[in-house]
């Protein structure tokens, strides 16, 4: 007579666990998996059908830290948490997770299994990296601003002297070739100084409703001509449901022009540049006094040579460049533009497999 209410209660709790955003895995006393919610399936890459009834140690045999936590909880009856050291590997995908293992007890305190709670902390790590990068750029920016001001005055004197000397030399003089080189190189240094000042100087954004896809489309149209000789094609995967966003159009144009040009330069001969826009449902941004804002992500991918792992963390640092004739300021300026729009920029690259730069900015209308 009581089986129906118990079944209803069991179904109710199963629905509650399935609705939890964190991954939940329940083991019995023999360490067989008896329950696994959808979030755990997504985090581990293992399906519920494959997992339930299987020994936990058989399914996760390569995850040593995770296994140690389960064993320790089983032996001691203690709740164990690890916020730093658990990394789940499924093929090429690596997911850092925060894990807690707790004993599952009956009403009388008798242990009948173990509950694992897993939280994907990939996004948290991305935010931590963004904060560290911003701190480092802030320090370097202050140093760069001081250098730029010190260079600008003597550089102006050099350019002025070269211009006066050029006027004094007769037409056709061989020495004019040297003054021309002096003026050209002084102009190049001045451009670097101006970029440095733009990188460090505070500025007020000229905000307006910007059609992101029109900006990207215009840049792609221009870059198609530059890429014709290299036989590069462009693929656009735009989410047309994204409305106009509140942003500085000129700065967004500078940002994406730089990223798309870098992609074209990365492809040696024949390849593809892919530009994708999407709304990130698992990210939101909140500031005090504001409603949460969804995030728009723009991916710029190329088929170039890729970037070694050891170079990736320095890509947005001023004066770091992988190009033979680069100044190392382009990506630093991109980082500043994204930060000014309260967003983040990251790179995902592997040598031989190309690169993807992802810009994430709040969807503010």
C-alpha cells in the first residue's frame, strides 16, 4: 500500500537531483554507480546508461585524485573536498573540477554509499586568468606610458632636425636618401609611441547601439581582397538573433580588424578564416545595481600554424610578438578595448591546428 507514495517520493528526489547545476554521482557500498545526473554526464563525458551499475573504479580508473577521495571517504566516513587538483580527461578535452565526496547515510547513521558532487570550474579559471592578465598589463602600461612621454620629446627634435637638413640639401643629392630613411624610421617610432599612449591613456567610450554583424561583415569584405593572393576563404557563422549591442563602434572595428588581419597573416597559403557569433548561456555578468547581462562571444579562427602553449600566456603583453616585423602592441590594444567594454578575450591554439581568439562582451542593449 505504501509503495506508490515511496515511488513518488523517489521520483521527486530524482527530479531534484537532475535539476541541480552541479554534477552528482551516487555510489553504493560496493562502489557501483547507482545514480548520475545530466550535469555529471556533461562534466565527465560519460553517459548515465553507460555509468549506472558499473564499478566507479572501472569507469574512472585513470583519475587518481578522484579515486583517492572516494577511498578516503569510504574508509573514514569523512567529507573530502578538493578545489584545485582534480582534472578530468576525456580524449582531448581536459576539464578542471571542484570535487566533494561525502558519505551517504541512512536515518540511523549507517553508511550506505558515497555521494560525489562535481563542479566545472573552467569558467572560474578563465576569469582568474583574465584578472591576472589585467593586473600585469596595468603594471606594464604604467611603465610604458612613462617611456612614451620620455621618447616623444627627443623624437620630435630628431624629426625636426631631419626635415631641416632635407630642405638644405640640393635636389638629387645622395644625402637626401639618408634623410628620407631618418624621417621614415622616426615616423615608425612615433607610431609605436602613439600606440603606447593609446594603450595606457584612459578614454571615454562613445557608446551607441552597434550592429555587430554589420561591423564584422564590413571588415570581412575588406579583408577578402587582401586575402585573394593567399587563396583564403571566409566562413561566417552568425547568430542573427543577436540584437544591436551597446558599444563603441570605432573601437570594436579596430578590435576585430586586428584579430581578422592576424588570422589572415597566420595562414601561409590556402586556408580558411571562420568568424562565429553566439550567445553564451552558461555565462552572465553582473555589476552592482544592474540586472545580469548575457554574454556575446565572437570567435575568430584560422588554419594557421598555431601558437605554442608557452607563448600563449604572453600574447596580450606589450612588445611580445611572434611576427618578424611586429611591434607587439596590436593584441595588447585588443585586450584593452575588450576590458573597456567589461569583457574578456582568450586564445585557444595548438601548433599545426590553427588558433581561435574568442572575445566575450556583455549583451547590453
